[in-house]
């Protein structure tokens, strides 16, 4: 099978986050001073993880967070960050740049509840989920193509064959109920086909995780509550997933959530 490790980080705080103002896609605020400190802390937390790929939303707050995380990494400071519009925050239309309280009032006037309410010009939850599904499937396809490329090289080792123990140092194993498939010094022969960092946004990631749980039967940590599953991640919260693709089957990925919205670095 192919083994894909997948780490998601929510972007750092902006002044709009602090003031509870909706940003969505139309408000492209930079990180606040607190946001940069959060991003640096996330980078230190992930500094011993050797990523093979980094993807980020193309909105400024996510781009700055991704750059800060890589800037603290011991192994891949110079790894190219690929910016992808499919990772953008949910679009809130006329509610963008306005207080969250205004969105709640709009929903109430329409006889609906947040977050399912879609303001004029905004994205529905189904549209956000479709973006997430499309991006996730592209990651799985990437892993298959990497495996095929490596398989075509006579005697070529896997991308992360375990020869360098540092690349298997995952900081969340001390905080989560699930063990990693391989860790430094374990003697495991597990081969990683890809170890991917994705930096995105809170409402988007809540929809993405919902898709993996409801549509792809993602296995969750035993101690995870329903409220934790439906809550928005704290700024620079980290979630980690193991995806196995047996025989390169893209239609039936086996997904395990190791930890959700990890914030011990904050």
C-alpha cells in the first residue's frame, strides 16, 4: 500500500480574527503580531518533521503562516510552497468584512442557523466540501504518481525509507491516542510515499474534516468528543491524518485521524 501522512495547520491570528470580523476570501489581512508568534510556535512544534510537500491557501494569512512554519524546520526550509485556491477560506459574500454578529443576524432573519446559512454571494457548505474533496483527491493522486515514479527506478529506495531517523519525529505522539506507523528508533520498515503539510483556514477545514468523516469513514481518536469534531480549530491548531491507499486505489482511502486541532504549542 501507499502511505500518506497529512498534517493540516490553521493560519495564524489576524486583527480581524481578534475583533470577530469575517474575512472569508475578500478580506486578505496579514497576520497580527500574535499571529506571527503563533506561526513561529507551530514551526518549532513541527521543526523535526521532514515534509516532502507543502501546500497553502493563496490568501496572505495562510501564506505567511506556511512560510513561518517552514522557516523553523530543520530539514526543509527551502521546500517550495505550492499555493492553491482550492484551500481558500469559505466565501461569505456580503458578510465579509462585517462582524460575525451580523452573519448570525442575517441567518436569523432568514430562519436559518449558522454555519449552514449562506449569505448573498457566499459559498454553500456543499460547494466548500466539493473544493475540499477535489483537493484531497489530487493529494492521493500525487502519492500514486510518486510511487509509480519510484517503482520505475531499479533498486530505488522509497522517498522516506527510514534511513534518517529524524524525519519520523512526530511531536503529537505524546499528546494523542493513536501511535504513528513509524517513529525514530522503532526499527520499523514503513515507507512514506508522501509527508504533506497543508495550511488553510478554520471554516474550510471543518468542512474538509466533515467530508473525511462522513464520506470516507475516517477513524477518529477514541477520546474525541462530538463538540471537538464540529468546533473550529484554534489559530495554528494542528491536525494529523494517516492515509493508506491499498494497491493505489484512490476510491477507497483508509484514513486515520491521529489528532485533531492540537494546540499544545500555543
